[in-house]
C-alpha cells in the first residue's frame, strides 16, 4: 500500500510533476512511433497516443490505488451528456452549416480527434481536476479548480503558433478552448466521469477537422479570423461558461463534494493484530495498549511516565514525582527534595548468623548477646 508521502507533503505543487510526467510519456511515445514508421504524421501519432492515453489512465488509477476510485463513475454518465448540450448544439451547427459529408471524415481525422479527446481530457481534466480535488474538497475551491484547469487548457493552444497560423486565429482558438474547458471541467467535477467529456471532445474536433482538414490541425492558415468569427466565438463562450456556472452552482456543490468524497475514499486503517495481552498497529506504529497490570506507557497519549504499580507511589518520570516516594520503611532517598544522603533506617545491629536448622544451607539472623 503506497502512502504517497511526496504528494501529501506538497499537495499544491504535486500536480505539476504529475501532469508533466504523463504529458512527457504520452508525447514521447507518440512521437517515437511517428518517427519510426515514417508515414503520414497524423495517423501513427493519433493511434499511438490514443493507446498510451488509455494505458496512462490505468497507470494513474493503479498508482493511487486503493485511494482513487477511477475516472469513470457510471452513475454520472447520463447527466454528463445533458450538461454538454451546448457542445452538441455547436457540433450540429458546424456539420449542417458547412455541409460536412461522410467522405470528408478521413481516417487521419478520426484518429487525430480520438487522440485529442483521450489525451487532452485525461491530462487537463483527469489529472489536474482529480488531483486538486484530492486535497481541496471544499466549496470555495470548486470554481478555482474548474477555471484553473481551463486556463491551462487554453494557454497550451498558443503553442500552435509554431505552425505558421496567424496570431489572431491562435488567440481566438485559445479563448474558445478556455471557455469550452470550463464547461468540460464543470461536467467532470459534477459527474466524476470522463466518458461524456471524451466523447463530446472527440466528436467536436472531428467536425472541425472535417471542415478545415487535418493538415493545419483544424486551423486555416490562410483565412484570418474576422468580426463574425469573434462574434460567434464570444456568444458560444458566454453560453459555455454560463452553463458551467449553473452546473457548479452553490446549491450543487455539496453534491459535488459528496461524489468526490466517494472517488477519493480514505485509506482504511490496517487491521488490529492481537499479541497476547496487548494490541499493536504494526503499520503506523500506534501506541501500545495497557499490558499486564500497567495502566500505560509513556508513548501512549496522556501516559506520562509510569503510573503507580505494585505498591510504589510513583517514579521520577511521573509528573510531580520527584525521586522515590516512601516505601517499606525507608524515609527517603537523596533524590527526594530535602533528602540529603540516605535517610535513617532503623534496624538492629548486624548479628552473626547461624545455620538454618532445616537444611543447613540458608542463613537466618541470631539475636545479639545481652551486655553483661
């Protein structure tokens, strides 16, 4: 059973190395296969990264097992598709207004869309949102997590500028990604399931690639965005964020917290093992319980030193117990306050001993002779 000490000590910063690790693994494997096959760039990369993304989901769940319940909460799947109706509506608008035909859906577009749906949903919603909910299951953090993950999702689209796409188009795409990212994060936080967001993300990208082609990754290199593009993007952004705020409204946040309390369930205490008179918790080293007449040990909560036992009034370790208390006729010891040297102990002078009449081995004292 893993304790995850690093993430427990650094809950805020822990999401960064976790995200970068999975991002590097998925990207490197996809790029390596792309370079080995030396065929169309999009097809092998889309297939490889889709497979690695699925494997990464299982690896993430396994790493946090048994604490993490997984990315797929089946009870939240139907409502997730209901909350994503703006994405469904815009996808239908793209398909109908642009006259997309089945022949426009190339095999490269299908795998590239699947890659985007699996990879981006796992990284930006699955890793970021789920890990932050591990440590921040409070009402005031829900909006922060949704908008923070969406901002990260929007900013990463700025890297498309290296493909030679006009800057204005890149900014427009990044803003649209941020807005739709808020809705996708809200749906995942509300339902606890990545399946609705993966499906809708894949279908949405597939519609875009069918219109613009995969060579520019869904972006027109020549046509510069105009006023109509900004207007449509702005309207859809308002709708996306508005629906997201409704999904995460204050009256629904307790439901969100309850669902994530089930997803990140606490690790159960190890079973108590019995050993004779005492009980121990060997994994975490819990203090020992009372044993064989002793009321407690120093390690036990509230157990300072030893308590009185077998006639002794106390020991030096006991609070207020300075030195040994009087016992068996002794008036005190040097350690006792005011006890200089050994206190007097009255007994007759030492007398010669005589053999024990029983067996001659044990000795017993003989009274001294009287003075004549």
